C-alpha cells in the first residue's frame, strides 16, 4: 500500500532535481523548468495531504490554484526571456550585465 511517506519522498526527490536545475544550469529556460519542477513537487504535497486528510478536497483545491499560478508565472517568465533574447541575443544569465539602455 502506498502511504503518505511514499508521496513525500517522491516529492522531495522532484524538488531536489528542480533545485539542482535552478542552481547548476546557465540557461534561462532550464532555470524556468527547474522552478516548474519545484512547484510541481509542492502540488504533489498538496494532493497527497488532501488524500490523507479528512477535509473534503482541500489539498486538491490548493493544487488547482497552484497550477493556475504556475502557468501564469511561466507565461510571464517566457515573455521576459524572449524580450531579453531580442535585446542581448543570448539567454545565458551570466552574459546579461545591464538591464537598462
């Protein structure tokens, strides 16, 4: 039987992979992917606690809000990355030194 501990271990692994992607990668898109993985790990925690809690669908409701907010954040982040690429012709965060003209 799958217990709450199994869900939490999987969620912790996904969060660590996302954290590694954020800290180690030098590509802005891979940083966004890492942030998405960390958000998905939190969503998995919400759903797992909602399944094992006696409240009615509280974890699932929080997870739905988190998914909507994550989608909006990725859309804004991708728009920023595209505008930075147009201006600097790179998406490497180390090469971008000045954000003002």
